[in-house]
C-alpha cells in the first residue's frame, strides 16, 4: 500500500496504449472450453491487453475478458492482472492524463466542486473495504433457454480490496438539496469522442443507495492503482450491487431528481419485477425495473469434474461464497442431490460484501460416482435455487453449482 496514494496516482502520467485494439484471436496462446454449447474460447497471451495476464477472450473491441477458473482456485482476492474486464463502448480511452483528470460533483447541491486526483486522495479520509465485483450477466452462458449477450462462464467476477472515499463524504461536502432523489454518474468516455446521448454509459443510483456507507469512489484495487481496463484512475464501487453501477473512469457525479432514462438504465440492465427476477420466455405484461442487489453464490475450488476421491477416507473440500446484497449466512454441501445438506465451516470474514472461504470434510461412503452440490444462504434469507430463474437479459444467474467425481 503506498504511503501516499495521491502521489502513487501522480507517478503514472499516461497509461495504456493501443494494444487492445490490435488483438486478433490468432495471437491467442491456447483455448479453453466453457461448460456450454459453443463454449470454445481463445486464451490471450499474457500482456496482450495492457495490465492483463492470460485471460479468456470473449470479445476484442470493446474488450470482454473473462478470468480463467484456475485463478479462483488459487486466490480469494483476484490479482489485478487477472480481474475480468467489461466495456460497452468500443472507443473507450486507452490512455489517461492524470494531471488533467478531474472529478466534479454538481447538480442539485448547494456547493458544486471539482477535485484533482491528489485532492481526492489527500483531502478525504481513506476507506478500505473488500467487495466482489460481479457482472449482471456473469454465467449467462449457462442460462436455459439461451439468451443474447456476452456468453460468460463463471469468471465475470472478482473479489478485491478497495481503497477510496465514501461517496457520502463527497455529497456531504457538496450539500445535497432537499428534494433530490437520485445520483447520476458520468465517465470519461463522453469526453473522448462524441457519443450520442442515448449511447453514453451513464448510470443512476437512488440517493439512499448512493449515500449508503459502503458506496465509494475507489482509487486503489488490492493496494495498487486500478488497472486501466478496470477503470483507472478512479471508479465507483457499489458493494452488494451488480457491477453495471460500478462506473469506471468516473468524471462527474450529478445529484438529480430523475431516475435516468438513458439506454444503459432502460431498457438495458433491467430485470422483471418478480420474485428472483424470473419470468417465462415469451411472457407478456411483465414490469421491468433496474437491476440492483446481487444474489448469493457459492463455488468449489479444491475439486473439479472428473476428480478421484478416496472412498472411506476424508477429503477436505474447499471453495468460496458470497452473500450478494447482504452478508453470507451459511454454506452447505449435499452429496444426495439436495435431499440433505451439511453446513461447511466459514473462513475469515472480510466484510458483508466480500468473498469468504468455506471448507468441509467429506468421506465417500462407497466407491463409485459422487456428485456434490454447494449452496449459499445470505443474511436476508435468500438461498441459491437448484435451477436459475430465467429473464431475457440473462441476469442474476445463481443456480447451485455441482461437481461430478468418482470415489475409488
Ligand atoms: N465507464 C464505464 N464503466 C463501466 C462500464 C462501461 O462500459 N464503461 N461497464 C460496467 C459493467 S456492465 C461492468 S460488468 C463493470 C465491469 O468492471 P470491470 O471491467 O472492472 O470488470 O464495469 C461497469 N462500469
Ligand atoms: Mo456488466
């Protein structure tokens, strides 16, 4: 952790380059097969995208890079150079001039103001918090029936330790006017080249969510500068909510009385206003609302499909889980397709919005096939379902994961 984060930002005047735009799948090192039809994807050569090691190449421009599953098997906090990447607008910036960079707070406030990056890091107390960034469409490739959009496996997420300034501290200094209801977030893309207003990646939060103590403007990820592709120099983080609100290269925060009608608020990134955001394909008359809090999820990391376990002997199973919109309450494993569940032990608690390790000793009763399921429950009582609910955006996927192995 640099002693003076402002200075650390200042040292890096220009970042990035055009590398991301020159990638062709032919430059990929190898391939990986994601667990659904048409799941074959190239793996990038390390360094092909600025600041990124080997990633699963979903799209070149605008980049969609998925974190390979092996990374989750090794790390609870995903290294910055392997954190997944998602951009919407092809001409997103490939260089940042940190000396000229400004963050502006305006709109329905008493005292609009502007900060340099040094002022942001130097004038407000630094706040640290672990939180998982997960794309609304993470695991979309697993949804049945299939829907359009990035066909991610489970790797469009990463747990990280964030350092920054609570958004409430910035809004307090600006003095939110009575009657304000929402806060809108702009990013540098609109300064780079003319983008039609309807296409701007412009996101809006309800005021209560914006002033929640966990919402913050982050300038460090895992104790280092944010990678360019993950939003250098600053981004919004909205712990517990899907990453679509985690606006990268944040430039302007506008307090407003409007919920926002830009394309990326509506119709994009909306979910059915039904239990678990589920509906049936073709159903009509469904009301849609902006996507919001995440659902609980849990994963195995110590075992994979096809593994052999010793029969009659204990194996320590391990994995990680998160609660989503509220803290993780429990993780349980089933060896009988969900008829009975055994609670796992939970590892260090990194805070309500972070990933947490779990472990459980398991002894196969006899040789033969073993299917294990893992299920998370959060503090609000949400439990992972056996089958994920369907919606046309392919959002909120959180079905119970399983591994098929053999006891020998
Ligand atoms: N400026 C900007 N911020 C953005 C986006 C974008 O396209 N532009 N995409 C959002 C979406 S939908 C996701 S899933 C996350 C991805 O964050 P990451 O690239 O750090 O993984 O960034 C969010 N913030
Ligand atoms: Mo996303």
